[in-house]
């Protein structure tokens, strides 16, 4: 799993690329504060090599709690900027700082 941030100088956004190596998976989404935890809004595309990838424009100067949903199971990104306890989830979520 990996996250890449590309800041856009002309806009107040950052292009964030989520890449998940999960060749056995059928469906992967990234959900979080930036898409109201909506699985259908965070679908990652399956690449020919079996990895999943998605690019999202996120507002700068913000932090977002997020997780991956891999075949229905919520998984944290190990390369998150940090982790934060979430009372609603009863678990830690990864946090992405833009």
C-alpha cells in the first residue's frame, strides 16, 4: 500500500494517489472524511498487474481520517501520516494530512 501527494500550485488542492497491492482482492475503495465514508465514491480501479489505484483531489490545509475497504473489510494504510482513535468506529483510523 502506498500514498503519493502531488500539490498543485495553481489550485488549493492536492492530488492524492492511493495504491494498494492486493492481487487476490475483487473490490477496493478508499473511504474517509473527504467522501463521507461512501464506498461508491472511493472505488479504486484494478490495474493489469493486479494492484488497485485511485487519484483524488483533496483540499489543502486539512487532515482526513480514512481507511481502505478491501472486499468488505476495513483496513488501515500502514503509511498513514498518523493514526487517530475514532469513538464511532471503536478503532483507529489512518489520518492523511494535506
